[in-house]
């Protein structure tokens, strides 16, 4: 056992509170949007509440929240988006602008049941829809939008 050091203990306690507060702020941001933002957007939002927070801290906490199953990470190629809604639902991703939307499609239990006929126990599945959003479809040349998004 370490000798009791009230000063050290207080520091650790303050650290713990700071980490908790940062993590809670990140979770709040993600649970209050349906935009499926990236880490930079989350960082901008959290910074408005906690001005001295760093991008690295936000990344670390997003990882912890993912490990704890409190947020979901959606990976589209090299894009990484975050979802504070961990209920089972499907997504629609725009190949033009990168927008990610929730899809009003019922969860398809029967897909898992069909796969279970292969002898697997299915605990989850993922189904992604890709295409072009209304805005990108209205654009004369959606590929130009794609090229622009890629060069960001
Ligand atoms: Zn789009
Ligand atoms: Mn979602």
C-alpha cells in the first residue's frame, strides 16, 4: 500500500472529475445530434463548454466511449463518424458529400435468423446503404463533389 498522501489523493480526485466531465461533455454532444459527426466537429462543440480541452483528449475519450459501448463508430473508407444513438438502426451514406443519415427502416431480424440456419449464433449485423443525397443529386456533376470531398 502507498502511504496516504492527502495532497496526491486530492490531485487524483480532481483528475478523475476532469476526465469524467470531459467524457460526459463528449457523450452529451453526440447524443444531442443526428448528424453523425467526425471527431473534429465533436471537438469544436466540446471546446465551447471546456475551452482548454485538446483534440487528443477528445480522440482518447471517443475511443473509451466506443470501448464501453456508449457510442458507435461508423467507418466509411477513411472517414470515421460517430453516433450517440446506440439503438439498432441502419444508415444511409452519401458518396458525394459524406453525409450520414439514419434510415427509417425496421430492423431486419429475419436476416440474422436466415444466417443462423448456417449454424451460427448471430448477435448483430450491419447493413449500409450508399448513394447520393438530394443535394448531391441536384448538383450537375456529383463526381466533382466527390473529388472535392476527397481532397479535404
Ligand atoms: Zn450528399
Ligand atoms: Mn445513426
